C-alpha cells in the first residue's frame, strides 16, 4: 500500500528507519487473503487530522536539534522492538495461519449461518483446494473459519448476561464466570477430540484450529435457543434448541465425514472393515457431543 | 458447573502426574501394558491399545523433567498462599 500523503513532522524522521525495514505485510501477496479496501480518500482525512494537532507542539520540538535526535532514535528503537516481537510471537502463535481463518466476507458469513441452521439442502460438502492448500473461506463455503466461532462465543456471553439479568441473577462477575466456564469446556472438548483422533490413528489434515472452529459452530445454535427462550419462554427454548441441536448434529457429521473417513466410505458406499466402522463411530461421537454441550451450557440460563 | 481456567490447569497437572507415576516394571508389565509387549508388527497400523501404551510411555519420557519444575512451583505457591 502506498502512503503518499503522510505529511507532518514525523515523515522525514520515520523514513530513515522504515525504509530499511520494508513493509511488513506484502501488498502484492498472491494469495490475496484480504481485499485491499483502503481508498485514497481515507488517507487524506487521516493525514489531515494528524497534521493539525501535530503542527503546533511539533514546531516547538523541531527547532531543538537534540530532541530531533532523540525522536529519531526513539522511533527507530520502537520499530526495531516491534519487529523483534512480531518475529518471536510468530514462533509461538502462527499468526499467518490464523489470518487464513479470518479471511471472510459478509456473503460467506450469511451463507454459513444459514447452513448451520438448515444444512439439509446443501449437497456438496467438499473443501476446494488450490495447489494443496485449502482456499480461503471467502471463496468456499465449506471451509472452516474462526470468525463465526469467536463472534458466537462473545455473543453467547452477552446473551447469557442478558438472560441472567432478566431473572435478577446478574452481577458483573457472572460474565467472567460464564466466559471462563465455556472456554474451559471448549478446551476440554478439543483435547478430547484430539486424543481420540490420535488413538484411532486417523490420517487427516484436520489441524487443531480446525477443530476449534468446528467446536465453535455450536455457539450459533445456543444463541438461537437462548434468545428464543427469552422471547417465548421455556417452550420456545426447548423447541428451538431441539431444532438447532439436530441441525448442528447433521452439519457436524456431514463436514467431518469427509475429513475423517476414507474416500470410499465418505461417498456413502458401504465399506467393510473394523477401521472404517471405528472411524464412523468416532464421527458420530464427536457429533453427538455437540448437542450435549449445547444443552449443558444453556439450560441454567432459561428458567 | 462453573469451571475456571485455574481448575483446568489443576486438572491437567494432576492428570499428567498420574500418568507419570505409573511405574514401568512394577505395575505396567504386571497388567500386560508394558513397553516391550506393545512393539508388535511394524506392517499394519497399531490398534488402540498399542497407541495408548505408546502415549503413556511418551508422556512419561517427555514430561518427567518439566513436571519436576511445575510441581515445585505448585508446592511453593500452595505453601505461601494456602
């Protein structure tokens, strides 16, 4: 991305340090995870706003050459420190891989939410690959993403606070307790699935983040259930939760079937053998755990 | 049930300690879960029991030293803060 309009007293000082570092995120990245939606007009406004308050005290600072030097040194130190932190952080948390899971757009989110609530008409569940790497979720509705699970988790906590508030059981600590409780159950579920996948020796390309994504899709059903319970009472809660449990069950089975089972069995042909049977049981167990968790995490919210 | 992250950490430490305490020759061999009994054929895929034994053995080997450190920290913290 070009920055043609950054003016103000920082430009001359920063350029010396920034140019040798280069741009951190290459704008001509061929995979194009994110659209470049920054328009030239935004830069104009930002630089104009930054220039205004910067000019008056800046004039006083610029005139002193010692503080110029200190400014340059400080900014180069800050950029160096940030670059080192980025490099080290990337070693522990794969930030570039995480970016893939957030490359979504509105159309994808809308279609995926519809698929989570009504997965019965969709027939092609395969993930599209592009030279051995899966395509970004924005181009393929079957690809897992982390945006819906994260947003669903946060919305679930807020809706839980709302539900408890309507029953006069709310206090600010409750939000933290709900959040950590749901997070702990998510971690336990992901660890259990990882352990069972290891024990059954499944050769799959499911990563841990994929499993977190699939486990996080149930928050959508939980939110629908709790909101229906708030609006329509216990009967509405039970009915909508039942519907969402069945849809999440079907969705999970149809998505995981292609990843865990072998090719022939996934197409629906009956393949004999203990191994495939074990894998089928595993898929059904993972899918059956979803409604159990959905009920467990919401029944105390609706009285 | 209100779990906290601290309870999860406690559970993980307790589970890992439990696996690390299983003695190889005094206990595991007696019930047929010893290390030498799991090395079967290399051709076919190992079954669940072999994978489980492998997991127990690798957890014991890998986590022995870190568990010493983590347990010491836990002991000190529990002594100080109850």
